[in-house]
C-alpha cells in the first residue's frame, strides 16, 4: 500500500505528462499516443488519495504549476525557504502531509 505522499507525487507526475501531451498536440500538431491510458491511470490513482488532499492539490494548482514539491536539506524547493526543524523527522517518516509555511505548497522529502 502506497502512502498518500507517494500517491500525490504519482498524481502530479501523470498530470504533468497529460499537460505535456496537450502542449505537443496544440503547438506542434503531433498527437501523442497513450493519452487515454494516462487519463485512466490518473483516475485509478485519484481513487486511493483522500479527497481532502485532492482538493488541496487542485486549489494550489491554480496558483502553482507544481503544487507538490520536494524538500532537500530542510529547504522547500518550491520557494527555497528553510523549513522548521520540527518538520525534519516527521516529514522523512511520512507521518502526514506537510505544507510549506512560506508558499503553502505540499511537501515531500527526498534523500
């Protein structure tokens, strides 16, 4: 069973692939194969994500192209602000979904 953070990362990645496919079709006139498979995969992933996180993600997507960003060395890689030390261990252990206190984006930790 994947954690909510992993599912959100996957959800964002699929959305980015769909956006790229739409851009290729619109700008270059190239129809990308597999768009329907991506849409179906997005639906499957969304089923396993709690609705409150989907709503947060979609609300942040209106403001940011990447509403979910990684944290590296206790720094939000969306706005590059340093996070409180209390986030460090809890975030690394996937104890929940955290948001950046500065920009409000959803966060996930990378090694």
